[in-house]
C-alpha cells in the first residue's frame, strides 16, 4: 500500500516548514519596538540589592499598548541591565514606573527555585502606586540610581 498520493506528498513537509515560518516571524526587524541600552543600579540602605528583580512598566505609548515590561536582575555590585525581548537588548524609549521585588533567599535549600518572601514586604510591587519613575532614551545613558531607605 502506497501513501504517496498528491495530497500526502504535499502536506508531509508541513510539520517541518511550520517552525521555520514561525522563526521568520520572530526576526529582529519584525514587530518588535526598537530597544536601547538601559542600565542602572539599585541599593537598599546603601547596600547592593543582589538578586532583586527590577521591572519597568510603561506609563504611555506603544510599549504600554503592547504590554511590554522590560526587566532585569540586580547583580552583586548592585547593577542591572534591562531586557525586553531577549537578554541584554534594553528597553523601548519612554517613561516608566519601576517596581522591585527582592527575594530573601535566591534559591531553596535543594538549589531549586521555590517560594521565597520579598525582603521589601511588597512595598515596591504595585506599578500603579510606584513613586519610582525612570526615562529610557535613545542615548543609552545610565539610568539614575534607585536608592531605597
């Protein structure tokens, strides 16, 4: 019994072509907004907020319309770099409200991610109430430091 009818021959390549078509839709020049380097520092009581997650919520514009939330993780020196689509790509230009969460334990005892409490007790988690605002511009200039009391 042969399965080489014109219909089968035409469609047996579809599973192989679909991933290629999807990848073509994810190109750098596709529907992505242009991003710019966005780096800064975050400190609590003068000390680096290592492992804290910094998230930027657009206040208006196309980034808000697309629900983009550039974010980054603070390193041991207190530095973070934002990324929107892939690691290190920066953020679209615009004004943002900033939230922070700082796990009091970066990993569980088994070395696996798990539930951990926020060292900041959720005080900086609500973007609508955040008083921390930053502007990402096309120059890629260092963002003003985030210094929490």
